[in-house]
C-alpha cells in the first residue's frame, strides 16, 4: 500500500467549515471528511476520478473533494470541497 500525507489547503478548510456550520447533519459531514482523509492517504492515485489537468475528484457523500497528488513527495492537497 502506498501511503500519502493529506493536506487541506486553506480554501478547502474554510469551505468545509462553512458546510459544517450550515449543515443539518454535521455528523455526516464529519464522517465524509474523515473518509476523504483516510481514502486519499491510502494510494491516492487510485482514488477518485480525473477532473482536469493534474486534478482529481473524490466523492464521499455528502461531500465532493477536488485534490491533486504529488507522487514523488507522497502528498495529496485537497484544494476544494463542496456539498453534493
């Protein structure tokens, strides 16, 4: 298994906070963000679907995360997160 370090960029953290605060089901948002961390840390290149040049998308209902992977550095950057 290839392990990656998952880093949420400031915009994604802010978006996640706004989604959580506005949510009627905060437990679902919390669980989805934990799933994103867990799944992307585990072989990120095999997770999600290609979105555009260098970006991928991973869906963990009720969230959709846009991320990039740096294989040489073994890092994943979550750039955006949206509510489905």
